[in-house]
C-alpha cells in the first residue's frame, strides 16, 4: 500500500512535532513504498524499491533492486527508531524515517562497507513491469555443435563485478596469453553484467562508457587468438539492473554476431517477475533460436540457478552449459556447498552440454591454496566449465600453478565427457571417480574435515578388479607404486589427492 503524498506530509509534520515534543517515534510511519535512486558510474540509475508493512514488532515487505527481483524481507526487527532486516543476495538494511523520506543504510555480507541513501516515496513508474510477450511454442532445437569439451576461459564477475571495463578486458586477454593460461587451454574472455547502457532508436543495445567500442574490443581479443563472451538477461533488466534482452532477442543476437561475440551467458534475473517457471524453458528457447539465426557460432550458457531441472532440457534449447546452483562466493563453505552436491547430475553432462556449478574462485583470496586445489580438482572431476574468476594480471605463482596444471585440466577436458560420481563417503573423506576416454579413471580423494585424515581403500572401491598398472599423482606430478592392498595416504584438512589410475 502506498500512502498518498498528503498523508505522508501529515506524517512528516507529526514526526517533526513529535521530535519537538520529544515524544517516542512510532515506527509504523515507515509503512509504504520507498525508492532509493542510486546513481552509478556507468549505465542507468538503479532504482531500488523498499516495501515496508509494520505492525508493532512485526515487519514484512520486500526489496526490489530495480525490477530485477522481488526479495522478501527476512529477520526483521524493530531496534529503537530503526527497522533492521536482511534480504537474499547478502544485503543488510537499517532504515528509519527522516522527514518525508526514509534514511537507508545498506551493507553487504561480502564485506563491502555500509552505504547510506535517502529513499523517496515511490511513484508507480518505479515498479512498472512491461506487458508479457508470449514465449514461442515448445520445440527441440538441434545442437550447435560447440563446446565438445567443457568451455575454458575467464569471466569478470567474481573479481571485478561492476569494476569491469574495456581496459580490464584487454589487459586480461594479454595476461591470458603471457601467463600460459591460453596455452593451457583457456580461450574465452567473458564480460559479465554492467556493460549495458540502453537501446538506440533502432532498438539495438548500446554499451555504456566503460566499453566505448565492443567491435574493436572483440577484434583485440581475437587478435590474441582468444574468444570473447558477453552477458544478458531474458528479462527487461539484468540482475544488476542494466538493460536486458526482453523483447529484443533477435536484435541482440544480431548485434552480438556483428560485434564478433563467441559466447553468451543468459541470466534469468528480472524474467522471473514476468514469466512463470512453466514458461522458463520456452523463454530460453527464444534466445537459442535467435542465436542459431545470428549466423555466428555462439556458445549458449544458461544461467537460471538450476531451476525447473534445467539439466533435463538445457540441450534442447541450444544450451551448451547451465548453472546448477545459486551464486558461488569466495569461501570454503560456499564452494563445498555447491561442489559436493553435484554428483547426482552426472548423467546429464556430455560433449556439447555441461552442468555448470558456477565460475571458479581460485586466486580471489578467500580460501587457502590447499582449498583452491580442492575447488579446482572437484570442478575438473565434475567436467565443469573452467571459467577463472580472478585477476589474471596480478595472480600469484600459486594461483597460476593451480589454474594451469595441465594434468588436472586433462581430467576436466577428457573427450569422453563423463562427470564424476561419489563412490564412497566415510566421515568427511570422500572418493569420487571419473571414467576417462583412454580407459582407467581419475580418482579424487577429498578430505572435507577440519583435521588431517588417513584415507585407505581397496582398489575394488574405485571399480578396479585388479591392482592398477599405473597410478599417477596429478598434483605432485609423480608416478606412485600401486600397492596390491589398495590405496592409502594422509590427506590434509580441506585437501585433495588427485590420481589417474590405469
Ligand atoms: C547473477 C549471476 C552471477 C552474475 C550476476 C551479475 O547473480 O548468477 O553469476 O552474472 O548475476 O549481475
């Protein structure tokens, strides 16, 4: 409910009066809809709408960052004159009435400092959604023949978020080559959200001032022997509140092809406010069709966080990979929560179509080198896309050695394209096995516990009837002497031993 402006003015006067008379403030006055206008360096102003309904100690409502999503208010409490609450995406709010406006302090779980804003009473335009354009009739699209092994590259989001620009992309392409990443197989330089500005009179999307010339940028990346990727949403705005492809799917596919784009990450975001989950597949199909007609081979990466069992239909909309989870963050807990839950999806991965447990955090600083080796090993066992998410220009030797370990990458890129499954878990030690094209398998022994552990198992546990002829440790680059009784080794806390067993 949005109180009209007279009422709000009256409330404001009452507020003034109450402060003069030193009466206690009544937090109920915050009820209504408030818009925070957040100007940004590039791209449009972000309008975040906060809906509040308070009755005594009980506060309900939602936060709409632009119209990208409607995030329900959680854990709300009244703290003196403030109302304190959180919403998904890791945001924490503290709000109170300030004259005719709402004073808002926002902070993020991810460690960014608190920022303060003034929110004004909302007007209807702040929350208006466009009319729904019906998605196409369901059909199965043929495969585009791309990504026969899991895509390898880099994406700007995990490290740079809104800080990505033309310079970062060019310097990353340089670093991709100079660090040996390109030689190890990494090919795609992917620009994530925050490059978009608006649409020109011809309906074509325009990049904001961080990216003055996309076509020239693509040419630069191509001249390095690399490929370039971009990001959009089937909704009117992206998750970051930038322009999405809604109603312009054909235009955008054409524009990407003209620019020389090789990869599209297509992120559900505000589409969730226009379409039901029943329509989700057809909405992705629409962009799959547009890409197929664009005249350029473009890898199609579906990002809808694993909703509606995307793995069962992803290839049928032309998808080459699909996210299987919410967003990863740079912590052991986040990586562990996503990575070790993936085993059941193994049957759905194969050449041309891959489960995507989200981009790598290796080298971003929130985990130890041991934990990053586990993260990288697990993603390789899962035949996951290897999309680095760190700053390649300044990475440490440790990080570079992890990301460019060719023996480990070969497990990910094995042409058989099978994903590992967990063959046993004892306490917090888990063994995962991935069949390899040349026969034999990769075996990963993970210790998820807080203490070092001894892992010991007979070869039969990993599907071998006999003692293997060769066992190679892929992190130590050493051949081991296979013992007839099986495998046994100490695995450090949060660590891994990765073997090729033949
Ligand atoms: C979503 C995606 C992320 C990233 C951001 C950008 O959260 O899951 O990977 O693309 O949007 O806004």
